[in-house]
């Protein structure tokens, strides 16, 4: 803040005439012996004290409601400060109206998308409050999306991982571990909007993973498994509808199950799949032991897109040429 800059600048800068003090959030019905009264003034400073700042703006959230007060000295008349408070209140109401009219979104919420307010409003009308992130595709993703839309019947880039799980399995815990995986990683909750120019990928705040549990006839296991896998691939995905993945778990015996994970290559490359699967199994093992799982920190894919956009394309092209 300004105070830090003043001391680091190495020079005698003039003091600020206005100070903003955020006091935090308070609940009036706490479990302790003391609580704040509902009419507690936010700016509660003895007016007789010498003032360092001409205006002291204090803000707090009390029982979920924003409280704002301004302490001032003789330099400013009370009526003038009251008009300032009214102006601030008017701007706050304007922000609330904007949030109600535009689903709470502004272009500054999605700087990588480079959309104006009307375009963002059209997206918000489609996704409502479910829009958590919005940013461009990588060049490789754009190529994959083009081929997926150009010939959807060919199933381009519909990938599948299937494996056999030995030992007793708790389906509910495994399903929870899968869902937690989506909750942790925004990219796994992404869809791709091809009707925009350029296309964008959007991230849902939360999606339910399509999960199916089946029993397989032991006498027809091989044939049925092949048919189910092919059926899952033929279903494909609507690139705009998150999530672009689903899981099928087939019980072969009490202690043996087949897991079929179908996903779109737009989400994951070959290097990422084993990392994601290892994280899933680690979470499932922790749940079976009644423990909480501490997932490794992964930077969101959006950070890579931001880095990519910040590169000098001309310099990169010149280097490779």
C-alpha cells in the first residue's frame, strides 16, 4: 500500500489525506461471551483525538451486511461528508444492479477472453452463474476442435483408458474420488465454444461426472466389454457441454472390475493422463482408509494460456525461421 511505498521510496513523501480501513467480517451471534451490537458504528474514533488524515473511511461486514463510516475533522462539514456517503451508496447500488442485470459478470472478470459486455451477456444467458472462467484455446486445441467438428461421426480425438481393478471395490468411494478430481481441476470442467471468433473454452463452477455402474454376464464378458467400449466412443461428446468425460465401471466378479474412462483429447494429452489417474487412485485409497487426501498443487491451464498470449509471436517466428 501507500504506507509501504512511502518508506521504501527513500524520500519524504507527503502524508495521505484519506485512509481506508477494512476491519473484516463479524457475526453478531457468535458463540463467545461478547458480540457486536447491530447498531455499532463503524467509525468509532474519539472526535477530540488529533487527526492524521482528513478523512478516515472504515468498512466492515456485520452479519453479512456491508457497513461503511467516515470520520472527519472540522476541515469538512458534516453535510458535505453525508453527501459523499450518499454518492458512495449510489455507486454500490449501481454495482448491484449491474450484477443482477449481467449475471454478475463484467469483461474485466475474463481478461483473456477479450469480450465486450453484450457478447458476455449472451454467454451469461446461456450459462448463468455457472461460468467460472473463460479464455482462448491453445493452437493445438484449436486444431483438435476443428477436426472434431468437421467430421464428428469419425470420433476424432475421443480417447479411452480401460483397465482391470483387482480386489474388493467400494463404488461410492471411487465415484466420490472421480468427482473430487473434477472439482479440483478446472480444465476437467471445461467446454469449448466454437460459435465465437476466435473460439473460447469455458469452465463450469461445478459439474457432475457421468458415472455408470454395470454388472457383466461372466459368460459374455469379452464380447460385452468390447461392445460397451465401442458404444462409449460412438457416443462422442458435444464440445460445448462440460464435462467432456465419463466413466463406466463394470463388475466382472466380486473382486474384479473393469474401468472404462472415455474423454476428449481437448482436455488431456498423453503425459497428463497417468498423472491424473495416479491422483485419482491416491484419493480413492485415502478415502478407503478414512483419511483426507492432500492433492498436489497444480497450476490451472488458464495460466499457460495467459503465458502463451504474453509471448512475442513475431520474435518466436523469427527464431524458428
